[in-house]
């Protein structure tokens, strides 16, 4: 799928990284994991396949893009209601985003 480059970076962002968000968490629930090598932990099959410059489009957009590949798991995780999971992550990250906005507001004052 072709998306804005910043969005692609957030989509593949690792937990604990500043760009990680609730969408990346939700993708981790349904995307395939494959080992990179014997000594490394498994990683998601959510890959940025290529970056596409804005100059490659006519008319030229304001932002650059990235081509992202997501390989889905064949079987959903057992015992997890996706609706409840999505609501849970939305609440968790919503509170995090609210805290970040409050911190920025205090810095400006």
C-alpha cells in the first residue's frame, strides 16, 4: 500500500519508540512474525518496501510516500475480541497523547 512516508514510519515503529502508536500496536496483533536470524527475536512482516519521492508524481504532492507491505496472519490470536482490543489500545494511546499535549502546553507557558 502506498502511504505518506511519516505514516509508514509510524506503522513500522517499535514499541517504546517515539513514533509507535495505537495503529502500529494493532497491526502487530494481526501481522505475521518471522525470525530474522537464529539469534534475533521475531519481527513483523510489516515492511517499508520502497520510498517514493514526491517529484515522482504528477501533480507533485506536498509529501514523500512509502510503499508498505503487510503480511497478515492466517489465524487470529485465540481468545481476543478485535473490537475490545481496538477499544483498549485506543484508550491507552489516547491517554498517552493527552499527556503529551499537556506537557507541550506547559513548555509553551
